[in-house]
């Protein structure tokens, strides 16, 4: 009974030391030599402790003279420990492989569902743009503002339908899309709102993920304050030698809280940033009682 308790206890220590300590160290450092040395050290420690127990139990308690030799069962004890540790490693790898396979399967399903929803949401582009052109020519030539507004709206749709299917687009196109969006939003606001959009001249010559910035701008217009005066929205895009900077600021009503939809939108874009620019971006959100500010920095390739 005592033999079983001691042996299983020492084996459990060796197995869990490997699973909970040694394998995580190897996963972080990717150092095979260090892992093998620590694993061998743990097996030797097990064998020494088990040898000590064998000498005491078999050599002196049970009176077997050959077991009084400290190294008598060394090979056997190391073999037993190696078998259990190897078996636990095999189980661990099998579990990791299964989890990885399930993750890949879920990603593939999510990708297919996303593509399906995108196809279902798409309107026939030819019908859409033909309708816009028809409306454009039905507007009197004297009403140039209405024509320009419809033209900006057409450019935004064309960008979304035709140019956002790849992983990246030129930043010039993204800036143009933002300008059109801000221009359309300006038409809906009166003189009580101060809306500023600025993009440095050197914000060009590189690519970004499509429609990456618009959720922050939409959020600013959605949650801007509605005071008698003093309502502000400021959007700025800049670039230095190796970084792209994007800042959105808006005043907000102290009594109005960010609803779930806005919160989910920001969480989604944060997740997208993590997937696309992992380790190459910094996102700072300042949610103050009277204002909301987003600062995004992306390290350019």
C-alpha cells in the first residue's frame, strides 16, 4: 500500500511538473535543449527519490539485502517515469491537435457564414448605379449641391462594393471615402456643430485594411453632443516616417451613455485590429464625461 502511494505520488509530481511547468516554458521560449535538460533532470530526481524509498522499504523494512544498494532499481525507476511522462505528453499533444483542428473548423465555418451574409446583403450593383445615374440626371442642373451629394454617395457605394474585397487598399482611397462620409454628415448638421477633417499631405503611398477607420468616425457622429452650441467633431490623419496616426474626437452629452450597439462596434474593430495588426498597433480610447477620443497608431511596413 505504501509502495503504491509513494510511487504514484512521485509519478504524479513528475507528470504535472512536465505538463504545468516545463511544457509552458518550452512554448514561450521555443528552446528544445532547455526543455530536454529540465525533463531529464525531473526524471533523475524521481529516480533518486524512488531509489531512496526502495532502499528504506525493501532493504531495511523487508530485509532484502540487494535493495540496500542505492542504485539497484535506478534503470527500472527511470523507465517507469519516462513511460508515464511520454504518455502524458502524447495525451497533451493529442488534446492540442484536437483543439487546433476545432479552431480551424470554426474559423472556416465563420468565414463561410460571413461570405454568405455578404452575398445576401449585396444589391445588384448595376441596378443600383443605373438608378443613381437616373436620379442624378433627373435633378435640375441648377441644384448642383444635390447633384454633388448624390455623386459623393455613389462614390462611397462604389468603394464599398468594388474596392473593399481585398485585404488592403491604398490609404488615399480610404481617406477619400472618409471625406465623402464626413461631407454627407455635414449636410445633416446645422451651425451648432463644428466638424473638422484634416489629412496631412504625406498620408499617401501606403496601404491599410479597407473600412478600418470608418467605425470610429461613425461612432463620433452617432454619439456627438446636441447642445445649443459647442458640439465638436475633429478627425485628423497624419504620418511620420514609420507610423500612421488617426485621431477622432467628439463632445458628448454627459447624460447619454454609449449604447450596446456602439460598444459592440468598437469591440469588433478592436478585434479586427488585433487580427490584422497584431503587435503593430496601439489603440487608446479616452471616454471622459464630456468627450470621447480615439487615438490609433499603426506601424507601417
